[in-house]
C-alpha cells in the first residue's frame, strides 16, 4: 500500500478496535481504500488493531480561576473563502483575529474540513492568530460535497501527496497575502499532522513555527530546507504514530531546527478532538496551552504580551 493509504487504513483498524465503528463498517471503509478482503481481515486482527483497544478515555476538567473575574470568550466565526491554487480554485474556512499576532494554516484530519476544524481555527483566531483552515478536497468540490467519512478517506488515500504539498503552499501564500508582514505557522491533526511534516519536508520556508499533532512522519522526510520551530505533539498510547517519532526527531536534529516534543502519556491518538471517543480533556487543554506558548515565542515574536 502507498504510505498515506496505509496510514488511513490503520486509522480504520484503530476505530474498529476502539468500538467507534463496527466490523462491517470497517470492512466497507477498507474496501473504499482499495484494501482487499483478506488484507482487511488481517489488518483488523493484527497488531495495529490490538494496540488501539487498550484504553478508556475519561474526559477531565481543565483549570479553573476563582478570583471573581468575568471573562467572555468565544471562537471567532469562520467564513468560507476561495483563493487560487496550482490546479484551480482552493476552498478554506478563514477566521480573522481582531488584532493579529500572526497567521496560522490549519490542516484537517482524515475527515476533511469539518465543523470541528472550523472551531479549532476560530479558537486560534480568538487567541490572536488569524487562521486559514484549508480544504484539501477542494478539487473534488470540497468536503461537504462528498458522501461521508469513509468516502473522504478513500479520496485522500488516492490523491498523489505532491498535490497536497502544492495546495498547502498555496494556503501559506494566501495567508501571507491577507497578513502582510506577519509571521506564519502551521498546525495539523492526525492526517493533517502528517501533512505538516510533509509541508516542512517540501521546503516551505515561510513558516516560523509548526505544530504537528500526532502526525506520522513521512518515510525519508528531510527537513533541512525548513526554518520552522517545531512543536511535535503525541499521545503516549498512540504507539502506531509514536513509532515514527524517532525518525521525526532525527530529521529535526539533522536540520538543526529548534524543537520541543510533547508526549501525553495517558492520551491516545486524536486526543485533541472533542467530537471523538478518544478525546482527553486534560491533555487537550495542556496541548493547546503549550501550543499557544510556542506560537507566542516564535510567531508573535519577542516583546508580545500574552495572557491567554
């Protein structure tokens, strides 16, 4: 299997192991990904599936501040935008910060550009980073034009990854156009985390920071043309993606990039997504806080005053 196809197939196996989808649905999704029935059965019974069925996920409560202060906060609403891409018009959701500290490219999971990702973009915009959440299925008419999660995954697996590289670079260009003179960053989750690694390996030098969340590092990825300070975020229970972490760290070291690796030992893959069964509230809250600190240091720049 191709690298992205294999990764998305393993996602299906983990979802089945964790009871998120039935075996019948898992087989259907694997079929859409081009995995034969024998290989699909082996995958659902193999070590990837075994690793996925190991934890319970108990959402916790974040920190509270009981000093009597009243603070009103909400994610910035996103607006649907289009902009030029290498093969035609690209689609995205854009959340403008009222007083931008920088710009942020947001790259979606294997579910495509969902409401959850729009909210993530809006949260970062509320924290000061105008966020552009690109739809990597723009050439297919956008995520909303596709039937469902399984179909989205099948299309993502079939697209040459070089197309994603070019589309993401176009997204950076659009951010730079909208935020002249501001520093830029990228963040991605799951499939999107892997895309952030790909974007850096593709030589995108306009990014000052990057935060791939539990994204698989691409085979043979070389980061020596990148400039971004990298915050790598992993779930300690996510052994599948975690197995690619040494390669990521070796590539970071070879490139001489500033970096920090966060491993949330009691969290699993996709722990940041509050619409899934793997959501881990304490880990998600801390990952968000640490990401804002990272962007505050490398995107907002010296002298920025942040209390978020």
